[in-house]
């Protein structure tokens, strides 16, 4: 993990100490906090608009987030530069989280004994958590059979791309590239 943190330092020196990158991203593609909320942005896109919200900290989840110490990074500017900066800080923070979790893994067998057939209980459930793109959610409906009756996956990509008509209005053509890159979406995710 120390190598990854060193790599983050090199990226920060290259991008954020490089005047060309700053001139192409600072003040470009600004998304105010209220607009970010209206479009359902989450993750770094929301936090780069100054909104201090992170599902790992702010939602009760059956995961180990309450067992690790981590910082939620925000930036008040809401521009392309802020979105890149928040993501870089989150990569650094992730390496610290992994280090903490690795220190708590007990010695012993890794494989747990799991039944060969798992019957999904009848009912419905929604579970969501942070992922690198933002909030990732799963809605599952079961009729008590061996597999779920319905599964709906909500990735952040749809919301991340849905704001493009608003944020690209009136910008210069060269700015489109940095704005789209800073929103960080995967086209294959948007049809879920």
C-alpha cells in the first residue's frame, strides 16, 4: 500500500502542480451543491461540490466501516479540478483503510463452510454502499425459491451522466473532455 500512496503523490505532483491541468479544470464544469443533489449525484461528485455525505459513515451497514478510521474528503469548488482532487484523496484514504483491515484479519483458514444450496428467503431488500463511482445499490425480490425473483442494480453512472446536459451548457468544446472525465461514469452501467 505504501507504493500506491507514493504513486498518488506522483500523480498529485504531476496533475495538481502542473499549471496546464489546473488552467483546464479550475472553474470548469462547476456543479453547485443544490444541483448535485437534484441530479442524485453521489460519491466524489457530490463531495466535490462541498456536500459532506458518505454512505460508509452516514448509513448503518452490516460491514466493517465502523471498525476503521477514515476521513471523508470534500471540496467546496464543485469544478472538474475539485472532482479529480477528491478522487485522488479517496484513493489515498482507501489504502489506509485496507491497511487497517489487514491488521485485523485473524490467522487461520480462509474458506468458510457454506451450504451447497442457498435458498433465498421470501421478501425484498435494498442494500447500498459507496463504490468508486458513487452509490451502488441492489434491490432484490424473492419468492422463497433458489434464486431471486427480481434483481435491480443501481449504479452511480446513470446519475453521473444525467447531469451532462446541465453542466455542459455553454462550455467550450475543449472543456467537454475534462468535464466528462471528471464525472467518472461507465457507459455500460447506465442501462441497469
